[in-house]
C-alpha cells in the first residue's frame, strides 16, 4: 500500500464488488478457485497478479457476471480502461440488474473521457432501489459532470451523495470525498469562500486524510486567511511527508516566508 494518505479511485467501488462476490452463488471448480485468488490479489493492490488469476478463471467460466466485474476492476487497476469497459459491459449484459457493475462501468467510461455514457451508467445504478450503496454512484456521477466542466450538476450530485451517506456511519468516507470534491470544483470556479466551507466539512469528517487539508490551505490563502492556510499546510506535512501535497505546502510556506521577509 502507498504510504501517502490520499483518496484513491479504485477502492471507491472495489468494496461493492467484493461484497457482491462474497454473497453471490459460488461457481464450481477451478473457476471459483482462480476468482478467489484474483479477488485476494485485488485486496492486496496487486493488479498484475489479480489479472493473471482472473484471466485463468475466465478461461474456465467466461459467462459469469461476478467474474467479469472483478476482471473489469483488475483492468481498471492497470489503467486499461478500454478492456475494463469491455468486461463491465459483459457483466451487465449477463446480469442487467447488476448495479455495482453499472457503477464500475460508469467509472471506467469517465476514466476514458466518455462522460455522457458514464452519467447514463451511474443513473442506471442509482435507479435500482435495491442498490445498497447509491451514494457511491452519486459521487462518481459528480466526477463525471466535473470532468465535463458542468459544475452545477457536479455539485448537485455531490450534495446527493452527502445526503445519502451521512446517516450511514460506514459511508462517511463517501461524504468526506464528496465535500472534498465540492471544494475542488468551487476552487476551479473561483468560488473561494464556498470552497473553504466545503473543505472545512471534509476535514471535519476525515481528519486523518491529507488531501482535504491541502486543498483547504490553498482555499484559505485565496480568501486571505494566511494563518489558517499555514496551519492546514503544517497538518499536510505531518500527515503525508514526502507527498506531492506536502511538497506543494513546502513551496507555499517558503513563498509566504519570503513575502514576510520582504515586508520587514
């Protein structure tokens, strides 16, 4: 696992597929054996090993929706988005009500820059009233609209993700990510006061993550709150030393220090 504390794309929907696989009817023989090995490798962030095992499972049982969904995750993990899309599309063809796979498919479409198709896939997942984690699809939907530079729909999706996630203790990470992404979009739109508000909520929900603090330090600086900007940067440096966020904070702190010396 990486030492730096940052949000990562794959685990956002990896948890859903692992839960689905755990509860699905077990396939027989070698296909089931290789599928389990592949999922175990995914949990260990070993994308290549996961792909190797899942391809072996596919040779033995290619018509299994759960396997195709896991295979899509392995391809996504290796940034092979076209192949991930192909696997997810097969998964939802085999099992049209497979909401986790629709969500994963949307994430792969978005990663490939196919934002309209991504939104449609997320909407299919959200429309399933039995889908256990719709907050994740709403979060991903916001990312798709953000990628399309549609800030209004992005913010609306993030707010929906927060509304669904907050009453669920196990989904607070989604609410944190949503607030962080709201802040990022506000920063892009030069709405710095709103960015401070959203990012402050993010750090309150997930105080152990460095990324919202890094974003917040920049937002504070934009609204002239230098002391708060420095404090947020110091948190980043202590939480994720050596990370890109920490490097950026060091640069910002040196810049502020230089300006203070010039004033003297």
